[in-house]
C-alpha cells in the first residue's frame, strides 16, 4: 500500500548542498572554493553594477560635452500663415490643439511668418515682436497667457 510518506522527488532532481570550509577531506576546505587572493576571495566585497573588472567603465569612456539648461522654456511654434485658415475670431491654445497645430500641454509662441488680413484675438504664451505688430496692424489683439493651462487670462 502506498501513501504520501512514500513520495520522493525523482532521481537527479535534488543535490546535496555544498558544505564549504569543513576541512580538506570535504573537497571544499581551506579557501572554500573561492580561489586564492583577489576581491572575490574576501568577505564584504560587493561589486557595483557599473564595475567592469578594472577596465575603464563605460560611463567614464563616453564624452560629456555641452550644457542642458534645466530652466529653458520650450514653445510650440505657430506661424501667422497657419492661422489664416481658421474661421474663429478668438484663437486659443485649446483651439490650436483641436486643429492639430500644437501638442497638448505645451506653451505656444506665435511667429510672424505669413500675413493676416482679418482682426483676430489671439491668446498665446508668447509672441514675436513682428507677429505682435502684424496682429495689431490687422486690427486684432494679442493676449499673453501667464499659466500653462489653456485658460484665457487678461
């Protein structure tokens, strides 16, 4: 009769654990399988993920040039020529996002390339000096938005 007490793992499925440092007769005495000298033979030595065996590490080999300003303000650019096709008289960043001219959540800057004939009220985060003048000359109004959101602020 067989029951659970007769269950054993199949042959070759288990191994005896390596008992190190138990004398020369064990085969793992003296250096306990660590070899002679070097950092790996010592206790407490852990290697950093960047360590490459003493070779000059990759992060020190690659050139480091230039400067990336963390305070730089980036704008999505819209030219006046792109605004002449829009029928609305009030142009906001939300409208420009809907028309696919700018990406959502980005600041908008209006540049002067192109001409506008009809008076438009344009809300944007920044305007070039020439664009500002062209909008005013056409009888429109250029309103600078202070916040990143697309809300109109006077």
